[in-house]
């Protein structure tokens, strides 16, 4: 089964589960369809622009809106004690969806995902890196100077940390050219790093599923251009 076929199957299942009022199952399948569509976009399309056209054909904005709608319904069940708050996805997932929204110029939608990520229960058990990454993008959206803390990095974190350096330069009013170049170089190295085995959604760019463009980096630059009136590329 191809990735496109998997997306179709997940969407069919999600819609059926939604009809049966199985909100958690439907949301999980919509979530898979979104991440699988992102995987297709970064691995099968050579540029951000080509991938954005694919995302438009896929109806990715509508899928993200549907996820948000189901998330709100799930939070009612969370309040009733039926699930933990992480039924809607972990901090990693919510940050990925915010990045996607930035790419799609859906800035209001991104705020909704980041508001969900802000909850104390979403930050618990996430180690140190993702709460720090969340702090960085919060400073970016609030136009506050961000200064990274020193972390012990492992696996993909050694590459993801370059996004924090870019955000630090942007929010602090420094020329980000050097850190953007470092981010680009890091992305290329990550694609070639045979030690990386934990790209579960196949969206980060690894030897197992190389990415042709960097959705995180491109989304940060897109958002900074919009919010700060910059012209980064």
C-alpha cells in the first residue's frame, strides 16, 4: 500500500468512526492522515512550493481544522475523566501541526494548537527538549527575545537544536544568516545520519526516509517573514 493509499484508508476509517461517535479513534486516524500527508510532501516533492500545491489538493487545512474540532470534543471527555489530556497527541505532535499551519499561512489555526500545547499536562513527561522548543516558538510568536538554555542532546535533538538558534537570532534582532546556513547544513547532515532510527512519522528527514526540504526550517522562516516583516529565505 502506498502512502497515498494509506491516507485514503485512514480518512475513510476516520469518517466512519466519526459517524459512530468514536471521537478518539476518528481523531487518531485524522492525525495519522495529516502526518502521512506531510511525509509525502517532504519526501516526494522537491520544493516547499510543490508540496504546498499537494497539500492544497489533499485538503490539509480542512484536515487540521477537523482535528481541532475533534480535539475540543475530546477535551470534554478528558474533563469527565475518560482519557488523559494526551489523547489529543503529545507535545511533539502539536508543535508539528503548528509548523504545518505556519507553512499553510494559517496563523490563527496555529495558535489553537499551541494553546493546547501550553497546558501543564501536555508538558509533563516530555523530557527537557520539547518544552524548551515550545518555549522558543512561544517567544517567536510573542516577539520576545529568546535565549536557549544548554541541554544534553541526543539523537535528532542534535539537529533540531539549530532551529532554536535561528529563533534566538530572529527574536533578538541579530542577523540570522549564519544560523540559517547552519540550519541548512544540519538538515543535510541529518538526512545522511545512519544512526537515526526514531523518525516514527517519517517527516524529519533521515536515511530511512530522506526529506527533500525542511518543513520545520521553512515554516519558521515563513512565520518570521509574516510576523516580523522580514525577507528570510
